[in-house]
C-alpha cells in the first residue's frame, strides 16, 4: 500500500494519510482502423473485455488527396508549372492581411 502525505489548505499543519492505491489510472491506446468491419470487430473485442472506449474520426487530407488519381495529376501539373516559373509567389505576411 502506498501512502501520500498531504497538507490540506486552511487546516492545521498536521499531515494526513491518504491511501492512493484505490485511485484509478488511465492509459490511452490509439488504434488506426481503416474500415468499418475492423472497427466493429475491435469494438466487440473491447466490449468483451469490459473496457470503455471513445471513437474519434479524423480526416487525413494527405491520404484523401493521394487516393484520388485526378487530384494527384492536378498537383503534379501545378508543381511542373511552378518549376517553369509560371507560379505566383505570395509572402506569408501577405496571406494574413
């Protein structure tokens, strides 16, 4: 059993013992799931273990853009134009005006 000595504010300077062995510790595990079937299986597994969980969806724009052949082709064309000097440079300070 671990003990922590604390001094409550506004009370005497006498130390009080608090048993912290009953405090709950939490860990976070991040799992990247790419399809609904796997998500359902993972949820079922976590439910079977009696664990609580929270599902958060994130959109990765890079992955979305690179999955579209038309978008990749468009970006490649834009890069080539920029290399040829056809691009327009904008200063960072000018963007936020």
